[in-house]
């Protein structure tokens, strides 16, 4: 695991208060990596950018080069409904990201 150094001198946060979360964070970390083996769980992002479909990435780069060469602009329209598995996850996304 990487080591992170924080300068907390100008904050009200103490190292002790951060370390209170250590066990909880370690458990979440282990759980996420355990779930990565489940095909029905969407945690593939855990292994990015080291584990990805390199052939697909090469096709995307080739398409991008072609689009850049042949186009002045690119307009992307997406339907957000397809980004979420359920309405509940959709609501959570809107609450915390938008």
C-alpha cells in the first residue's frame, strides 16, 4: 500500500482522528477487492489503469485519431439511464455528484 504524508498543521484534524478510521478503511479495501472477483459487481475500476482491454483501447485511440482528422467538432449525446443499475443508485449518484 502507498504511504501518504499529510501536513495537518493548519487544520483542526489530528493524526489520531484519522487513525481512528484505519481499521474501517482496511476492511472496505479488502471488501472491494474481494468483490472484484464477482462478475455481477461493478468494481473493475479498482485495477485501472493497469488492467484494461488494451486492444479495445487501441481501437478507441485509432477512432479518436480518425475523428480528429476528419472533424471540426464532436458532439456526444448520452442517455443517463444506461449508466445505472437501479433507480436507487441513480438517486445516490445525483445526490453526491451533481
